[in-house]
C-alpha cells in the first residue's frame, strides 16, 4: 500500500508535545494501533504520528478511505472539526482552528456570490450561509467566549512568533498575550525572553498605561463661601471613592488573570 505524506497537511494542526508523543508511542507499543488511519486516495489525512510510530516499530495498522472529500478545503474543514472535538486541544488552539474554518467558509461564500446571479432565492441562501461566520457561532464551536476569540484573532494578526509560541506553551495567558501583542515587535520579544513573570508584568503595565488619567479638581477660590467649600470637599471625596473602586476592580482583574494563568501553567 502506498501512503503519501503531504507536509502542509502534517503541519496544519499543531504537533504533539514531546510528552504527548511519548505517551502515544507507549500506547501503540502496548495496545497496537486500534484507530484506523484516514486516507483520501493515497494521501494520509489523519494519523501522521501513529503512522510514523507504526513504521518505526513495525506495528500493524488499518486504513479507511474518506470518500466525501472533493477538494483540499474539504480536507482542511474535516481536520478542523475533528480536532475541535478533542479534549486535549487547548483554548488557543481551538480558537485558531475555528478562525481558520471561518476563513475557508468566508472564501467559499465570496466565491459563491461572485459566480451566482443575484436573485431573491440566492440572497436567502447566502444569508443562511453567513450564519456560521458570526463570531458567537464560531466561539461556540471553539468552546471559548466571544471575547476570548477576539483576543485570539488579535494575537494571530499582531503577535510575534515568539509570543505565539509562549501562548501555546502556556507561559502566558490568552488575555495577557493579546495585551502584549499591541506592543512593537522588539518589546514583545523582550517580554517573552524575560519569562512568565516578565510577561505578566509587561501585560499589567500596558493595561495600566491605557487607563484614563486620574481626574483633578482645581482648588476653591480664596473667597469661597462655606457652601462652595462643602461642595469642594464632597467632590474630592467622590474622586477618592471612585479611585478606590477602580483599584478594587483592578485587583479583582489581576487576581482573575493570575488564577487563569496558574491553571494553564
């Protein structure tokens, strides 16, 4: 049997970590290859790691043909849906996969609009096709919040490869990485080079720099009446209480982020 490996397909999904690969190898050696490799004609679609390990150790395996594919886009969509259903895939990976699916579907929709004549029937069909492209639907498919999906989209567009790798490795949360990705490339690289603590500190500094300036109150005039002085004191107290509230909200935000980062580390 001839099995063809397409390197682009092999790299389409993030590779296993060294620990995951070792665990898979132990499982195949102990139990054999129970899941069939998925082929499209002779092209290997799913099971690249299993195929490599089986070849290395002479382990027998089965194959199954997927005859539903019409194009490489169909293959990509199948791979995305297949991996979105796996528990081991991280939130960031699921978000990236869901965004890739959105891009494929959006391109198909654009092609359909160009090639079909405009009519009420076509317009209704295209309207229904656009529903899966809504952010809420994509986020639901990726099992992340709409806000998190937006942060992942920002990371994909503006983060350096080093920062993306740090997110994948769990060295920085999606929230913090999205904040850091707004910095120039050199500053992003420096933050990653500094490790987890530096990444958290930089994210905190960027958030604080975006906060609006503290309100100031001019002093009362020298000839201010008692009523004016009372109003001035009350206004000062309002400013103090507002600042205390904002500080408490900031602490809660930092604690929430730190908890999320500790769970991901």
